[in-house]
C-alpha cells in the first residue's frame, strides 16, 4: 500500500492519447485536493500539466508499416524502459491510453514485474470487430477498462474481458463543432449538392479505396450535374492524394487540417467514407453516408470476417450502426465495393428520398444513446473510475 502523495502514471503513444490523457489529468486535479505526481509517457499537453515523461512520446508515435519497422529497435527499447520506470515509480495506478501495440506491451510486463500496481486501460481495442480473443487476454493485465462507445461494456462481458465502464466519447461531447450553424448547410432544393469523400487516414486504406471512390463519384455526377466534391486529406497523405485525384473525371477540392474537415462536414449533404471513426464524426454532424471498406490481401484470404463479427456479437463494421443497433447506413465490404453499387445509394442520399429521410432520423438518436448521466463529462467519468481504483488500492 502506498502512503503519502499520490503518484499517477499515464502512458500514451500518440497525439490522440496525449489529448485524452491531458483531459483526464485536468479532471483528476479538479477532484483531488492534494498534490499529485504525474509520470509516464506523454506529449506536450500532458507535460504542460505536470507530467514527467520518461522520454519524448515522438519516439514511439509512428504511423505506417515502413515507419514502424524503421524505428522498431527504438520502440522495443522504449517499451522495456517504460516498464522499468513504471515499476521504479511504484504508482498508485497505471493508466494506459490507446496505442495498444505500445501501451499493452508495457502493461503486460508491468503486471508480471509488479502485480500489485493496478492498471486501468483507457480506450478499448476494437475486440468487437477484430480479434475478439484479445478481450479475455486483456483481463489478465487490465483491472478496469474505460470504453468510449456505449456497447463496449456488454461486448467485453460477453467475450470475457476486464470490467468495462462506458465513459463517453470526446466526439460526442464536442459534437456542436461538427454541426452546421444557420445557413451553413444549404437545403437540398438549392443548387450545389456537396459530397464529402473520405478514403481513409492510412496509406493502405487510400491505396485500396481511392480509385473506386473516384469512379463512383463520376457515376454520381451523371445523375447530379451540380455536384461539388470535397476530399479532406490527412497531412501525411496530402501529396499522394492530390497526385492521384488529378486523374479523376470529377476533380475534387482537396482540403487539409482539422478545421477544414469540420467546415466541410458542416456543409456536406452526403458522404462516401471508409470505415472508421470518421463515420461517427459524420453521424454526429448529421451527414448521411455510404461506408465502404476493403481489407488487405492477407486478411481477405482468411475469408473469416463474418464469423468474427458474429462471435463478437455484432453484425456491422460501421460504428454508428453498431451504436444505434440498426443498419440504416449502407455498408459494403471487399467485392461489394464497386462504383455501380455505391453510386445509386449516394444519389438517393443526395436527393429528397425515403432512404435519406430514414438515415437522418436514425442519426438524430445518437445524442441520446451516447449521453452520459446528467452532470457527467467524458473526462470526469473517466477520472471517477481511476479515483475508485486508487482508493481501493490505498485501502
């Protein structure tokens, strides 16, 4: 049992984790009257709030297979360094934040070396969509799990995972930033329908989807001549995307940056998107969509996705569909991802059709389904669980 000032260790591995970690630190500070010592691995936001980082988070914050392989020796070194430093700090709690390839490798080793240190996982890996066996394995080294999606506690209970608490999603809490102000999204009856195209944030996703999305847009344009196409691109793929869409029959307006993407969402009438968190952003913005995904050649050879989804208790790979328990958003996988299939669905969503009306009505239910109990903020709900773990550990 620890005595004296509290020590909280937080380990993040990328920008989104640094954001979650900093908000958690603010909520912990607001709830505690005593000083707290923060250590672990974090970025600028967490360090600004007093976290002593064992090393620069940028050492392990890499994206893409080639980048990971190039830095693999350093990443492995940092995993073992983090384990040793956490054990030496002997914190009241260790909170691992997202980035499971890094943070979960740390947690497993801390559990073996110092089993008395309680471990809280912040952000559940997508066990409900892929590799559901991870849930049971996590229960060995994660004592409590903080979930961002409302269906995840039941999924972990069903799959034998650790005790899981729904603490809300930052996107839901900040949904107003995605929603149009008066006049920002023109009525469908006005000239100029805005279609936002989102082929993914990883190079592999873009490689598999960009060409078929371009051919789809060309077909949509034939039915909707006044179509405006906008493509938000992540910074590290901007040059690649600009080069490849230069050959599209319908040239899209490529925009970058978070604020640029939000502005597009507030204007958009419909979207064609790769599966991922962006579907939840679009849903919260009230943008009806068609979602498509192609798995890479290795996983496609397994021909096992349907069995995995059924085992995990879901029958969709689109977050809003899973959250709402419906299939209102059309979703297409692998061989189904063809322009002649996608385009007619988008044409319906870009017109005053029953399909559009039904999907928009379903999306309006998200706020209620994702709402936390009155008075609870997302970071506050997460802090409550962490504080409960600390209290149990200290008594």
